[in-house]
């Protein structure tokens, strides 16, 4: 059965009720259950998921891995491991949360209609409510990424391990850099996002957080995600993917070479340098207005209090309340 896998679904969960409900949802909405595998990363040493996996009678291939250590903001680590455990012949990889549900019958058949949409098999389908968003900088990628995307396994293999929280924001960051290489080229852009409008899903909705320490951790992981280091890694990955795409697009012979913070294919050189000073000052300024740049926006005021966002940041980071 595993040889017929075309869709790999990966997720982390510590809620067996949610996971069982997700499996039931897939069974009731998908048409070709034998072509789907679900890989779940659970807390190290847990037993409920293991018992369910050994007792469940499903046409879906369910794989259980007790590999999760840490809290929510460490989720990218087991997700990276799950990516490596996916069936090598799978065509798509879909990262979910355990409270997401498919609402469209035959969703699996629909996404497989896009199989080989590009001859190099490097693309992703966007199913989330942000599917038509265009991204103008790296902060948007982190604070409001496409959160329901179906990536080809080739895309996921090229992106590789996820170095920061979260898998959605890092994937969006790589796509942002990919789509902005040679952006004044009138004849070619490596835009590999495909919005899919006929598949509906019940989206994951995060709860409001007011715990200062959790908020502090959230800001810390955001700082990591928008940092020069992570942006450099993401742009390097994007540059290599760009070379893979243009190699096929222009039928260029020969290997992709790495040279002085650039990839070279034929006579085309793709630099992945990121402006360190610009990123540094950009991040410092936006952190001061984290509530707005972190997703709140500017049109609707968060509070009437003067410099509320900055004062809120002082409370979260230093427990110094001024409002």
C-alpha cells in the first residue's frame, strides 16, 4: 500500500481526540485513501497515539513518531524530522494542525489534478484564506504566512530542514525570496505559487494570548525568524531552487556551482547576499511597534493610549507596566 502514496500529511499533536477527528475527517472527505499517509509527531514517551495507531483499521497509512521535545515554539524541529520520514515516492506534502478539517469532498483528487503542473515539479498550492496575498518584505512572511499550503515533495526536499519557528513562516520566506530574484526581468519570474479556490478548509484559529512569558517567547522566536542569520539561510535556499528552475526552464547543461555567496548555472549568477545593516535596523524599528508589524496593522488602532505598542513591549519584555 505504501508504494501508492501520493499525498503525505504531517503534523504534531498531543491531543488524541483532535487527531482521531482529523483522521475521520480525511476518511469522509478524500476519495483515494490508499494514496494518503499521515505522519504525526507526538511527545516522547506518550502511549495514547501509539495504541491508536496499532488498533485503528483505516485505509490511510498512519505513521506514529514520539519525537516531540519542548513547547509549541520548538515545533519546527519534529516537523523537519517528519519531512524526512515521508514516503520517498509521495508527490505532495501538506503540513497541518490537528484542528484543521477538510470541507470539500474529493479534495485529494482536486490537488492531484495539478500534478506535473510544472515539468520540474517545483511549486506549491495555496489553500488558505491568504492564498491571494502578495508579500512585500520578510516581516509579512513571518507574521502572516500562507498557513495551508500543499507543497510538492520536491519543493520540500529542496527547502530541507526548518531552522526556526514555524514551518509556515520559513516556507513563505523562502518563496518570497524566490519570487523576487531578477524581479525586473520582463520575460521570466520564478513564481511558483498556485492559488486553489475550489478546496475549502476549516482554518486553524489561534487563541488570544495574555500570558506575559508566552508573549515574550513569541517575540523571541519572531526575532530569530526575521534575523539576518535566518534570512540569509532562506535566501540561500531560494537561490538554489531558482537555479533548479531556470536550469529546466532554459535547458541549461551542467551542474549548479556554489561560488562566493552565489549559485551559478551556465552564465547566470544568482547572489543570495542579504543586507545585514538594513535587516538589523529594519528589525529594531519594527520590534518597537510589534503589535502593528506582527499582524495588527495600522488602520485600526489597537489602543488610544500614546505609544501603546512600545509600552506593551516594555511590559512583555521587562515586566514594566506603564498603562
